[in-house]
């Protein structure tokens, strides 16, 4: 019946319910929006996307290649 349940999905559901309850008890509608968002994410199993919550890797270039391509001879004049 229930498939693909992982720890983050359960955490989102529990946090969403707890935050919604706190928002209702303290009459805080903005907090209720946050709780609703977490509850929807947990119920629908959506989150950061298919790539996960990681920062994309940048291309690594050597310092020598970057310096050769972009820096020309620089002359400084003493004032």
C-alpha cells in the first residue's frame, strides 16, 4: 500500500503536523503556511528534486591554464 517511505518523508510529515498544530494553537497563520508546505511535501513525497539537495559540481581548471588564457602582461606604474 505505502511505497517509497524514507526517513526524510516521515520527518517532513511529522514536522508539518507539529508546526500546523502550533500555528493553530497560537493563531499564527504564517507559521501555518510553513507547516502546510512541509505537510504537502511529505504527503506527495516531493522535495529538492531528482538531483537531491546538493550543490552542482563546478568545472575544475588549473590555475596555469586560467592564467594563460585570461591574463596578459600587466604593467604597473609607481606614483
